[in-house]
C-alpha cells in the first residue's frame, strides 16, 4: 500500500496571530467536548501598551510591555519579550478595580485566585484604554456565564504546588528526600493528600541522587517564588523564574512546571474528563497503531523500575493509545514511546497525554510523523550551526565521512533517555522557557559536540561528579560537570537565538522537502504489488503526474469507518491507503491523456501565456469508475498503474474489447441502445479537436452501421413469419426496444469498427498513443520569505493573485484592441492550440488511409495544419480581405463540423481566452542548606545578563505610587 502526502508542500508560515498564541503557549482551538465557544469568538482580541507591577512593593521591579486580551486568556510580555511574561485564564481573575491615581494615569488592579495583586498601568490614549476595559468586562461576564470560574477550585487541587505552599499541608511528612512517597506512613503523620497528580516516581522513586541534585534547596527556592508570584494557572514568570529553571526543577515539581511552561495545563483545564472519556469510547479498539505500541512498550526505558511492572506498562499503553485515537492521521510513531515514558515518571497519565499533544502538534511539529520532516530539518540546521560555530569538529566529521545526524538524531527524538544521558534527560535545561522554535536547546547540543574530543562515554558517565575536584574554592568544587555543560551552552553559544534557528529552517526547508519526496516516491513504487508491463522509470512518471494532481487538488484525509466494518478475521484494522477522488483524477488524467485537457494560447499585448483547463465529460467519469475495481469510489496508485497498463500496451483487438467493456455498464457482454449512443458521444469527445469532417463522418457511419446491425440481430416481430395471412394483410408492427435491452454484442461491435478505416486506425495505434508518460516539470515549493520584502513578495505572488492579474491584463488588451490599430490586444493570426495532436497524422499511424487523410489537407490560402511533437496544435490563418475568402456553399450541403469551422473563421474573435477559473488555491511557520541557597543563585547569576525593565526613573516612581493607590468608589 502507498501512503502519499503533499502536506509538506502546503506549509505556510505562521501568521502574526498564530505566533502570538505560540508565544504565550495558548491552545490553538477551543474545548474538545463540543461545548459552544462562539461567545469567546465574539469578544474582539486586543492589545495595549501597559506597565506591570506586583502589588507588594520591593518584591519585583515594574516592567513596561504589552497587555493582550485573547479570550478566554489575559497575557502580558515585557518589551524585550523575555524578562517578564504571564498567561492567565480569565476565570482565575476574582476582582478588577480601577485605581484612583494621578491625573492622566489609567491603572487597573487585578486580584487572582491565589490572592496576588497585579497592577497594570495602561499607557495608551484614554479612548483605547476605555475600549480595552470594556472588552475585558465582556470577556469576564462570558466566563462567569460559562461556569468556568467554578471549575478553578477543583482543578488547582490537582496541582502539587498548592500543597507545597500551604502552611497547613504536611506533604513533606510522607515524602522521601527525592520527592517520592514513603510506602509506610510515619507515626502520628498527617494523612496523605492524594488529590494532586503525580507520576510513577512517587512510587518507584525518581532517578538521580537527591543530594547531588540538591533537591531540598530547590524545593525551598521554588516554594518561596510560588508564594509571591502565583502558581499553576496564575504563575507570573519573572527573571527569577528563568534562573530557577536553569538551576533545575525539583523532582516533585517537575511535571507541573513542564505543563505550566508548555501550556498543556490550559488544555487540561479547558477539557476536564476528556482523557478518560476518550479511553472509554475506544475501549477494545485495535488498529495498526495499537499493534506498534504493544511492540514498543517493553522497550521503553526498561531499566527503570516503574516499567518493569504492569502498573507502569499499563499507564504508558493508555497514554500512547489515547493519543493515537485522538490523532488518527498520525497515530503512533517510533520514539514517541521513549518520550512518553520519560514524561510519565514525573506526571500523571492525564498530564502526560496533554503534554504529548502539545509537544507533537505545536512545539515539535513534524518530529513524530511518518516523514519525520521536522526532525530531519532540525538535523540539517544543527549541522549548519556546528559548521559555523565549531568548524574544526565539522571538518573532522567530513574527513572521516561520518554524518553528524548518526549521533545526534536520537538526541532530538528521545531527549537523551539512555543510561549515560539519564542526568541530561531529567534536567530541564531543554525545557526552560518554551520558545517559538521548539523545546530543543540547540546550544546544549553544540555543547555536547564541544566535548567530542574526549572520551564521551567516560564523560557522560560522570556528569554528576565535580568539574573541579582539586580546587581549593568550595564553590568551584560544588560545580558538577553537568552544570559546566550548561554554562558552555548558555554562555559560549548564546549567539544562537530562536530567530537564527527559524531563519536556518527557512533556508533548508526546500532541500529537506525534495529529499523526503524523492524517498517517498521510491517507497511508493517499491510497495506496488505489480507494475505490469511498465518499467520502474515509467511507474515513476505515473507517480509524478499523480503527485502533481494531488498538489493541485489534495485528496481527502483517510476516514476510518466504524471498527466493526474494518475489522478483518485477525481483529486488526488495515492501514489507510492514499486514494484520490474524481476531481483529482481529472487533473491526473489531463497530464497523461492528451484529449483530457483544453489549452489556449492567450496574447493580450502585455504577455503571451498558455491557459490550460481540465476537460469534463462523462467519458472521463466512466474511466474513473472503470478503473475502480474495488468499488471504493476512489483510486489508489496501484489502481492507476493497473488501469494504464490495461490500455497503453494493447493491440487492435484488445483496445476494441477494452473500449467496449468500459461502456458495458452491467457487464453482461451487450451494449444497450443508450450505451451505443453514449459510446458515440465518447468518440465525439475524443475527436473534438480533429480538423475536417473525416472523424465526424466516421462516427456517423459507426452509428448507422451499429443501429443497422443491431436491429438485424433483434428477434423478429410476432406477425413477421405468419405465412397463412394473405398478401393484403397489414405489415408486421416493429418491436419496441427497451432502454435496457441487450442490443449490440462484442463481435458485432468489432465488425462495425473494422469496417471503418479511421476507427480501425484509432484503435490500432491512436488510442494507446494518446496516453503519454512524459516528464512532469518540478513543482516549485512555496518559498518562505525572509525579511519585509520577502514576506511582501510571498503575499503578492500567489496563484489567485496571478489569475487576477491575468484577467486584468486581458481586459486591458481587449480595451486597447478596440481603439488602436493594428496589433496591441488583437490577434494578427488565429492561434488555437488544441489539447492533443491530430489522431490522424501520419506520424501516429501504422497504416495511413488516404481517404481519411484527404479531408485534413488544406488548400492554399486556407487552414494549414502544423504538426509538432508537443501537445499544442496551431492553426495559422492568413489574413485576407473579405473578397479573398472562398465562396461558401449553401448551408444545407455542409456537415455540422464544417458549419462549426466556418462559424469560427467568420467570428474573428479579437480576443480569445478561456474565462474558466480554477477553484484551487495552492495552497500555494520550537544546595544543601540555607547557606548554599544563595550560593547556587550566585553561580547562575554569574553568566546571566541583567534584565532591563524598560522604564525611566520617573516611570518607576509612578509605578511605585500605584502600589499605595486606592480603588475608585
């Protein structure tokens, strides 16, 4: 089976709105449970300049930035887009008050669910600020009506941070030093709080040495930060949050912070119970994805104790199956099990499911896909960055002829989950603050390459050891090799930014697309059950024509019927196969068959171009269903190969039988009278561009002979053989022929065809030769614009705009042609390129018939036939006055074909263009004690740059005054 995808060619850079959603980690869609979200869509999105301050003076500085209202969320980012950021659901805002501040100051006080006070000074004009407040009020009312504010209380109880910062909670009494739960409760200990979510590490312990990881100090630092800056749904991300992430997340908070920073928490909050309902709905369902999941379950971090038990294996199975059910187009891909297994150590099943959704669909698009285009693209970007920053290492790899992707591909796919990478996998350096590019820290990868000169295995085995064990300074001895690796990544490779990675992706995207398409083509040809009498090169030409048609008219995504209908005897589903429908088949056939397309040359004084459109006729529809041997209403690549094989290599008799069978609708070996008429119309459709009336006469003779022989084969009338009646009796009444009555069999049809030289020549050579396998020109991949001019050009140079421009120049050409003499916008000669060469040209016939060719010979000063190897037929008409035109015989003596030709000559259309429009738009962008706490922060601050709040001293003074302002009454 062949699965052909053109999704890579339809890639479009994210819009400004999409980039904003990605930046703030907002869900791209609404609730998945079918609830109405039209109310949120009615609230207009708006952003406004603002200054953010915390309600407690001295805790944080004030920062200038921009406040966004994207219902149902409120978001803020500082001017540098990295110092301060928050994304808060509107349902977590409990009170909004306008502050009584100085004259000209418009400030709001926001109180969140967790009690922190946020002061926002709106620095835009007064009407703009009033409009923003009005939209905010409307959005808050909608959230109140939807009942989302009532769900916050139950949701926050599932977050460990609530128990961590609570003074009355005693979670530490039942936890080990690494954060895992103690199997037996201590005496006089408070009962466990089991409402918050957690991963397999709670029972099977977390990886790593808690003392070396300084878990206790990290917990204290994070608890202090979360008390002052909010948590889970209301977390405010100040520079200190970034520093704490770079220091390292404690095991117990790691899962919650992952889903908070990635935005998967918002999906879990807006879709309560979706994960459990999805599993219940698909309980017992099997598919190709579920089979692949079962194969990889016991190969997912098998050294971890949790995956040596049925509890861990069952949780991993449910998460992977739930994702494959939700996203059936992708299903399951290898290495997804490694990722999910690492996540489940720190997160519950529901948390892991939504994080996997965000990773595969938004943060790492194309990583876990059949083509792996996202991974291959980032591999190419990584090699380019190594070449720029580490040329000696790159040259060494080139010298020994080793591709860097051989070593780096597993890093990108599975986040270093092997034994020697365990410390890397458990460290959140790659998960610090999700950016637009991805969660992959390319700097960390370059830092790893930096140490390739030493023994890598020994180095990674000792990542937890001190980087300077012989130093007299205790601070230096406290730095581990892993921390040194992060220092190299953040400091020495700080020149690599997200914008640089995005630019490199645009640079190499076309190269990766062509590479993937070439591989997919070879795989599709290799997977064919048979190629018939074609060679592999010819099968490749068929694939190229099919792929071009799919790019113009993309086929629908495979839709899985109900499992009962698809389940074979072994209880498994078939893997979906790419199939095209009738519209796509019409485009495909127009590339293969010369009579299946219409072409015209248009010259309007500004440009000369060839307009092509597909031909629509019942004959093409009949051919589509004739090749659909499986009766699925769609054709696969294999169906097309077999169909073309059944006509392109036929001889005379085989072609006659093929044409007969295609029009025999009920396959009874007979044509009815209606089917004979339909067959005649097919002849006329194929011969529609033939010059002269020879072909028209052949079809006319065919119909006459077919009906004559068909009537002769009918059973005699009831009174035809009655000899007892005298000669004066009435003649026999003709028998009425039913529309579905068998009328003409194959032998009679063959006899009628062979009686005409033109039809005999058509079936002997012309029919098979009309199907041509030619090299399809490469389809240009939409170029991603770089910079302002590049984006402007990519916006202008679209297929729809090109059609509009052609129509505009055509109209100008018509107008100019009416008022000027002689040639601008007018034809000096009539050019009518046909969709195919003449079927009757001597070059395409083995046994030319003089009688049939005589009709196409042109007299002097008349129409001359220009034959070429291309599919364009040009008819040159010499200009002459009306006196030079030959006399036209009476209309009664002319055939309909001659009438059409004469009418065409007399019309002398000054501007001939096909006004038909295509409906296709091609579619055509991720510490041990209290004394050591300050020591760890100093180590991190040593290589971090200072953050600028973007405020002057006067603005800072105004922001401080707002902290003591009272609400308006």
